[in-house]
C-alpha cells in the first residue's frame, strides 16, 4: 500500500506517518528529512533544493523526485510519504514512477489545522530541538515558518482537488489528540477496504 500524508507544516504528518508505519508495517518517508539530509551531505540536488526550502518555498517537482527516488526505490512493500506533494507538479513524477512498478497511490490523507496552531506547534518544536539537540532546525525560524504556510496556501488547492477527483482523498481534523486522529485514520482505512472488498 502506498499512502501520502500532507497538510500544513506542524499538522502532525510525521507523527501520524510513524504510527501508521508501525500498524501497517511499511516504511515511512519524510520529504523534509530527505531534503535536510541531502543538504547536510552537500549533494548537488540538496544544495539546489535548499535555495527553495531554505526560504520557505516549495522545491520544483523534478528536483524533488530526484531527492526522493533513491529512498522509495527501497520501499518494495509500499510507503507512507510524509510532506509530499507540496506543489501539483510534484505529483506526475511519482505517478510515472509507480506506474512502472505496477503500483499507484492508494490513499492521500489531508491533515487540517489552523495557521495559528501550526505556528505555535512549530515554534515549540524548534525550542525543544534547541534544548535537546543544541540547535533548532534551520527551516524553523518564525519567518521561514510563516513563509512555508503562505506557500502551502498558495499551492494546496489544486492538489486537494486532484486527489479528490481521483477518489483517494481522506480529510482529517489534525487539531485533536494524536491517538484520536490515529484511530480516525485507521477506521477510515478499514471502511475503505470493506467497501473495496464488496465491489
């Protein structure tokens, strides 16, 4: 099974991806983490991508997939992709890739939270990182957070509509407790399997 979890920064995508990964026994892939690793390693793609995400802007589709592909190559049983796509042009490279593997995106999960809650969560996360790791993430200053949220609102509409038309969009309130959200997602996945089995 291949699942995409997307939503604004701070919506809990990574947390829900990890919980689903344990339950479904498939790998979780964080696009943000891959970008940061590529940048830290100094790869050409990582440096080029940083010129976008380092300023709170989304990375173009083909460049994003160059960073993503080596990791999804290893996900033979499927994946839970966290934080991708951010722009509609990031969807076709992944779909072409999956088609060659005789696979597809089975579900996309959209987590909703308010901008106010997103900023609050991300600043708290940056503070915790600074205290526990000695430094905060370079993409979580207040200015970059606000730029990322603005980028999200500019580009998310066509993505939501595309997945809705595909019939694979699950919309989830991300403002609730973590376990409540997790159980909500699991129940919707279970219902979808029952419906599919009855067809």
